[in-house]
C-alpha cells in the first residue's frame, strides 16, 4: 500500500490511527520527536559528532522527497518514520520512533510499511536500517519485518587501540575487567 493518497486511517489496536505523509509544516515536530527519543531513550554516544544536524538534514530530505510519515490519533502524534535513498536502488529507514503510549499496537509496522512504499516508488529494491545492539525489542521488530543483520559496526577510542596494538604480534595487552 503506497502513500499516493496523502493519508490513510488504520484500525489499530486501541483506536483509529491516521498515517500520513509529513509536510513542510511538520519539520519542527519531527525534529522535536527525534530530540524526545534521544533524551528519553537513546542518548547519542559521546564519540558521535553532528548527530543532531545530520538527523535534521535526513529529516529534511525525507520530507522533501515524500518518504517521511507521521502516525497520529485524534490529533496526538504517536510516532514518525523517515526514509532516504542511498543511491538508485537502496533506501534507508533512517528514523523510526513510536512514543511509549503508542507502542505494541502495530504503529511501527504501519509507519515502516508507508516508508517502504515511498522508497519503492523512488526505485528502492532494498531497504537498510540500523538499531542499537542493546535494543532487543526493536531488533526483534526489524527481524520479524524481514530485515536481517549483515554488518556489525565496532568502535574503540584511539588510546585503547594504541595501547593494545603496541605489543608484538600475537601478544595480548588486554586488561581483564
């Protein structure tokens, strides 16, 4: 189901939820929702630079291209999702957030379905997404939707790497916690 129509109502557990394309006037709301998510649930790691600015740019791109969507119930926004193209055949589910009072009702599913439809309309044959390793509920959702893990990104501070790699090959300078 695409979002060629600007909005659609879905009877989701607990009531009628409207999923619609985000428009220019929604940008500040989407920014605020992302800020809410980061503040309440998923702080940006200290080593990540420019996350807020980068996210805002991604939201802007998604809104402009028609692949940002909002779920609302009786005028109250429950969540949003954004997708951006990463080339001609790969779309990225860049943002997905459902407020706690909207969870476990199928809202994330409908948001992702709408973003996938919008990305497909733009030529996406594949969709990527990211999730924190410690977010078991989101990982389960994504895997049940059909995503599969393909890469594990690692991070270490330079000091630790330099210290551990300073010894001869095969030696371990790892400290035991």
